[in-house]
């Protein structure tokens, strides 16, 4: 049986680069984009540990406000919220469409699993005419846990009605790989901004510089054996 692909959203599929102009308009450096997103993830992980879930949109807004304050810039919440709303307009990386079309042609099932909202993520895929190539959009909001909690991956498996050993998470984030492996799924890594360390690389189903190449590898996979 070939794998069902659980696909991460931000940076794996959708590019954050258009938000660099928003950083500039706020009086920040364009390079602050990565710092903002990394701090938002840090804050989400901290909330997961202490059991205080809020939608990831609120985490992003809070992190952007805090970054502005730390740099001595005005921090208007409405303005920060408007920038976060732009996540629903992020464009896909160029390799996303050919990868999804390849999966459709080869009969591979694909679902998107993300910390962000289902509505915003679906809108971004819709804008790029990609939503029809995705079977299901599954948000952390559904169970009020953030990735990389294993609960999110296990929830996706239950929703899709499949077994763990048939699922592979495809992501550009090492922390996401770690979460999937801890839940007993397979994991594949697309090489975008981040690098993966040897302790995780040894457990990957595949690692490639593009989604299309990665999906080509996954077409050949017939069984994934992981122990939770």
C-alpha cells in the first residue's frame, strides 16, 4: 500500500516571502520575518506545554506585537492583525502545483495538516487553484493542540480513517519531523530554509530539495515501519 501524504502548510507549501514588505512597513528589517515566525512557534510550543491553547492567529499577533515593542516601534494590534490576515493570501512555492498534480495522477492521497486555521489555509490554496488537489485540510484548532504534539498527527490519522504505517508527513521543519516520528508516522523532509540533523535524518523516508522530487520518491514507498 502506498502512503497517504500529510502535508505541512507554511514554508512547506506556502511562501512567507511576500510578508517581508509588511515588516518594512512596520519599521522592521525584512529579516525580522523569520524572527517573528520563529518566536510565534516558540510561544505556541510553550502554550502547548502549559495547556493554554488559543488559535495560532492570536499567537502570531501577540508575537508580532512583542517584536515591535522590543524594537521600540509602535505596536497597533489592528495593524498586526491585518498582517496576520495576509497569511490567507500567501502564494505557493513553485514546486507545489507539479507535486500535487503528480500525486493526483499517481493516485496518492494528500491532506494538509497545519497549526493555522482551516479557513485561512484553504483560502490560500483556493487562490492558487490548488484546493481541489487536496483531500482534506486538518487544523490544530480541531483538537486544541499544536504540532508537534503527537495528538495532532494522530487526530489526522483518525479523521482520514487510515493506519499509522500508511502515513508520511511531508514538511520543511525539523520540529515537525520529530513530532510525526514520535506519533509513529513516517516523515519526509523538503529542503527549504532549514537543515535537518543526523538524529532525525536517519529516520526519514526521504529528503529532497523540491516537493516534486520528494513526491516522486514517495510513489515508490509501499510500507512505512515506525514504532511510536
